[in-house]
C-alpha cells in the first residue's frame, strides 16, 4: 500500500531538513513525498533539491498565501499515486515508526481516516508539551456510528496535530479534496468535519506527529483570523449538515447553541458587560461537556463580581491548561 505524503511549505529552511529526514528514516518504505513550496523567499526549495531520492518530489509555485492553502494541498492530491494520504507540514516531523504503525488501522476497509497523539516541540525540537487530549467517548474516537465525531469536533479539533492524520485518497476525492471555506486560514478542521460524514476513524494510541511551535507560525501570527476562521468553518458546515445527523444528535440545540453562547460570553467580558456575561456563563457551564470550558467558565463567573475578565485564562495556548494536558498525557 503506497502512502503519499503531502508537505506544504513556506520559508521553512530552518526545519525542512528534519521534516524530510523523518520521512526518509521511516521503517515503512513504500511512500512518496510531494513537497509544495508556496513561493518561499528563503532557501527552502534549494534544500529540498539536494535530495536525490526519487520518492521526494518538489513542486514550486508562486506564493498564494495562507488563505489559499487548499490549492497547495489539492495540487499535491491531484498528483498523488498513493492509496493513503498523509500530512506533514514543512516545519513538523514524525517518529520513525509512524507509517508502519498507523497503516495497521487501514486493514479495516471501513476506516477512512486514522489519527493519533501529538507532541509539541520548540524551535530546537525539544518536547515541551502535548496536543489536545483525545476524547474519552469511543464514538468520537471511532466516528461510529458515522457522524458521531461531529459532536466532538464542535468543541475542538481533537484530530490534532494534522501531522498525525492519514486518510484514504478515495474518501478525500469523495468530498472533492481538502476544504477551505472563503475567509478561513486553515483547512484541516473543515476537512475533518466533512470526512466525519463519509466513514469511520481509527485512533492509534501513540505519538504520531511532532508539531513545532515557533514565532513565525500562523497560529501565533494570526490569532484573530484563526478565531474568525473557526466560526466560518462551522457556519458553512452546519448549513449543509444532513438533517438525519442533526436530528439524531440534536447538534444545534445541545451543542452548537451552547458553544455560540460561550463566544458571546467572551464578547461580554471584553466589553465589561458583567451582568450579561454572568447570566450566560451559568448556561454554558451546565451545557458544555468540556472540563476546560467549565474551569474557564467558573473563573469567568467569579470575575464578573470582581470585574475582571481573566483574559490570561482565555488564551487558546494558555500555559496552565497546556500543563494540565501534559500531566494527563503522562498518566496514560
């Protein structure tokens, strides 16, 4: 079974060698890596060209920016020869066992997507934490019955990092490739949502990808745009959500509305509208089954009396919650 590894890259000269080396060192050898350079201004392309391995292919294109990231992904998808598509961005890397271990999940024909745990690394590749804790509910892990993962994905992209994800190409073709709604600056989340309506998932309880945190990455440079993109992706997806899925899980009433209310709470806190925030926080704590939101909501509730918005607690990459996730990860 051939695996096509899609590697979008832009100005990753500092990291692209480690990225490629982590592929070359895989214990599973039947792969090809398609690297799409989105008009890098540094030596990224030159470093890729030094590799003489025929399995490593470089596509150079004019820069189209993060808002058109799906064009890079889908360009590589069009040229992919593998039955399985893996994702590895130019500043990330893999453990050497990744492909061999993860391909076992695809022995089951009903599995269309496999994913696993991820570790956070710094600019020097030192592990500094772990990505989001996988959900405890088996139906979210396996997307069984089909559509079950939609509920879990409403509360966060737990198929994280994208470097841990592998997908059957025919499933991607069924949804017409990687999806990036207009105005969004990422494509992983909307693509996972669409795939959750296609087939079952296979969770592999191992570190399958290393996600690098550095000063130039999009999640740090474009935080407001990331938040806006989240809303755009959800709105676009729920417009076309099959009625039977919505009815079965009562997605809008039980899940989407409480989450929208939480975002309204944050707006009230920003505007120092303490009474309005307090009223909605109670509803959020009761309805959203997320330990992070319940903790943050509790602090926010107290803050409405102290007239403070606890802004440090509401940052997506808050150190306290990263520390809690790390502790939970080590206990498993």
